[in-house]
C-alpha cells in the first residue's frame, strides 16, 4: 500500500490526487490536507466571482474526492497542527500543493500607507477568504491605480468598475458587493512598466472591458507600436494588442462612461505619496525598452490615487523544515523533488505561472516521479497513524461530507440570482456542517 499526503486542496492538489488514484488504484490511500475547512483553493477564493464557468472545474475535483482512495482533511495546518516530520513518519510521500497565497511585495517608498493593498488580499476580500474578509478598502475616493499588466489586474479592474446588476450570477460576497455599490471611483489607471507588446493579459479577459456598463477602456495611440510589428507576436498576444488598438481607435465610444479605465504604459511606480497615513498619489517614472527590458528615463509625473492595488505576482508559504527558495518565492526543488519523501507541484513548484489547467500535467508528472521513488510503498501507517495523532491532539477535522453540508448552507443563504453566499470565517464554516 502506498500512503500519500497532499498538502493543499486547490487545482494542483486535486489533479495530483487524480493522477495517483489512476496510477495505483486500490493500492494507495491519498489524504488531502488543507488549513481551511473548505476545499478547492483558488477556485473558491482566487478566481473572479463573475467567472463562474471557470469555477465549474470543481465538479471534476468532486469526483476525485468521492473516490474510495481519496480523503479530504480540512481545518488541519501542516507546520502548525502537525509537523512535516510527523507527516513523513506516516506517509510514503508528502506533496506540497499549497499554491502561492502571498503577494510579492511592492518595493517602493510609501507602500505602508493606508488603502494600499496587494492583489492576494484584495481578491481574497471580495471572494470571502477568511484571512482577508475583514479588509476595509475605502472606495469613497475618485481614483484607483492598479499596478500590473496581467489577468489579475484585469480582474481587479473589472470588479471595481462593475455595477451591482452586473454581478448577477456571481458569488461575490455580500460585504464586497455592498462596498462596491457605494464606490465613487471615476478613474482606474492600469500601470505597466513595459509596453503593449509585453502585456500578459489574455484576449478573453481583456475583451470583457468592452462590455462594462459604466467602465470604458482608454489607450493612448502614441503608446502603441507600429502595426506591422504585431506580426512577430504570439497569436494570443497579437489578439490582445488588437484589442488595445481597438480601444485606442474607439475612444469616443467609451468616453461618455462614468468610469475611465486608462492604460498607462512605459510607467514604473516610483513612490506612493500620502497624507495623514493614507495614499493620495503615486509617483511614476517613465521607461523605455532596451532588449525588451524596461529602463528608467528619469522623467517622473504623479497620478492621483485614492486606492492602490498591486498585482505584481505571488509567493508560496515557507514551511518549517522544507527548503525554500526565497528569491523565487517557491519551494526549492528539482523537477518537483525537494528532499527524499518530499515533493511539490503547481505554483508551489514552479511559481505563479500558467492556467488552472497547467496543473493537470504537473500533477501527473509528479506522481510518475513519486512512483519511481517509492516503488510499491512501505509499511507506514498512513491515515491510521495520522488519525490517532489527530485524536490525541483534539484536531477538529472537516471531511468532504462536512464540506458538502457547508456548501448546502451557503447555497441556501444565497441572495437572489447568486449561486451561494460564502461563509467568511472559519467558525461559521465549521458550525454549518452540523
């Protein structure tokens, strides 16, 4: 019997469990641990609430979770409730699928000012993550600045620009919906150090800006390279750049909307300025490209900023006893191997790159490596040993059946037109299981 512990119940964790169950069938037992009482990781608290079709992938994970060989053990902190060394004593392989839940820090003067947030915390706030549900963003000002040129920056921009009616069918949490409905924003500036040819925004997400009721995109034609230079771009990037050209050409069509969404290219954040502890503006330094890299020109200007949200990347959580690459913000590993018996997968392995689907081949690949390393397994006790230790320590483990009861309660509490109303604190989640 092979005993496998997977730490993290997001896409990487469930794809890895799926791979293990398919490879070994009844000859394995797989326990998926999560520090939260609820599964699915960024599907629940990272994917934009108005992108419900993407969240539908959780149905695939449910099939894995209901299999005889896989067990969900929520409300268990690895590195807190149980150490990695203790897990290794019970399981043949411990695989970290913890994602990258922390923001990469914006290293500029004034970052400690009030109303300055990283995207992990801001996205967690409107998605109901217990760690960020009490965040208190002030949307009473007129100007927001989003730092970053990826899809997360687009998500944050779109959420800030939407009307309450446009959230119908989404699972945005009530406290965020109420705050957004009372927003006074007039401009949202998306700031990028490089140019249109270097954006990481995908065309589907970028195209959604065209359909916003009160938000209109604005691109300075002078920022766009000559059109004939688009030919060398990857097809997806070319489509995104075509959309930017469309925004620039149709400025009149968008100008009358209440919120202007302004793309500011070749602009590097230099410092945040504020008063009485709260941000008021951002100093920006102009850049130009040399061999594709942004180089500061020394010329600066200021943009008003009543709220700043930095969308510049994420880092994994270090865990005691597990080698960690501080510079890369992920576990130190070689093809998923960390140390004998320790592995990582997904963003915890490669950093925050790729789509949700990218984690599937990653999960299957790491199980091939584990299979090569552990062979037919050992005589370790697996979940039996963990359960005894958990009972000794009084751990309150939340099972997948418990999660289904929590989900039923969230669905029952949903406002009209919404699929659910999420519980935003751990105590309420645990109480809802009955």
